[in-house]
């Protein structure tokens, strides 16, 4: 009996170490393109014993990690001069209230997961086919009648499923060639941060807040390391084409997460 308990404890410890490494890798990859990594964190958690936790628990912890990593990513991209406020604010204005509403709701469904996976894979394929050669100062700011509903729609969906929305906003901006990949990364990082905060606030208002700080602490430590390394690489060293290709990988990983949930 004691041997069985010992083996169980060792198995749990190994799982936790592997989980932390996975969170570190996700934070590094996602932050390199200005994302917080929520879809990746949810995928990693769903493959461990944490996958048995309630949806609200998973969403809120993913949002907390998003706040950390997206904040780090935005700082690095902002510091290098890639943030363009007039490009960002129209999306954020409507995303905040709708992300709050989405965080208040509790919605799930296989059909939704299927459609979401299809959309993400389609966006990844389109980005591979898109030759985005915008120079750093060449911007095509969309009119507010376009950006406002986009921000609101993405914010609402993000609040429902527990992500920051960067996997939707980034490909939309790049496919429309509104800015370069690094400008988009800066906008996405701030967009993700405010949506994640709104989602947590919405969960708190609805009385669904269940954040476990003892669990969140080690998670936070590894994503800070990954976020610093990834966003530094993306904002300083990686060329625009590399950022776009990294984003394709992020989109495919996000879609894979939904497929895994449908199958298992």
C-alpha cells in the first residue's frame, strides 16, 4: 500500500514538472508574437489531472497567466516603439465590456469548439499564403466602424471561452494588412491584457471567482521566464516574417487544443 502511494506521489510530481515545462514553452512561444498564451495553457492543463477542474477554474487561471505574459510582451514591444495607440484603442473600447459580459456567462458546446478549430486553422493557412511586407511605419488604420464591432465580437467570444482574443485579432489585422507583424504583436498584447482582466472581473461579479493562489504561484514563475525570453526574442531579434510564421504555429496549437477537447 505504501509503495503504491509512493509511486502515485512520484507520478504526480513528474506530471507537475512536465506541466511547468509546458507552460514555460507556451509562454515563450506565444509571447514572441505578442500573445498571452491562454489557449496554450488550457491545452496543457487539459492533458493533465488539472483537466478535471471546473471550466471556470481553468478559464480564470489561464486569464491570470495571460495578464502576466501579455503584460511582459506589451512592455517589450512598446519599449521598442512598435505600439501604435490609434491602431489599438478602437479595438479595446468595445472589447472590454463584451469580454466582461462573456466572462460572466458560462457557455460550452461541441459545435462551437468545432467551428472555432476550423476558423483558427483557416486563419493559419491564410497567413501562410499572405505576403505581408509592410514597413514599420506603413500603417493602414481601419475605420472605427470596422474596428469597433471586431473588438466587441472578439472580446465577447474571448470572455466565454477563457482566452484573451489575440488568436483572432492578430490574423484579422495581418490578413487585412493594417500593420506589420510587430505592430500587430504590440496591439494584440494590450488587447489580450485588457480582455483577460475584464474576464476575471466578470467572473468575480457573477460570483464564480475560484483562483487558487498556491497553484498559481509556480505557474506564474515559469510563465514569467518564458514571457521575458519569448517577447524579447520577438521584439528585438526576430524578423517580421519569423513573427508571422510563429503566429501560424500559435494558431495551429490553439486549434489543436479544441480538437483534443472534442476527442477526449
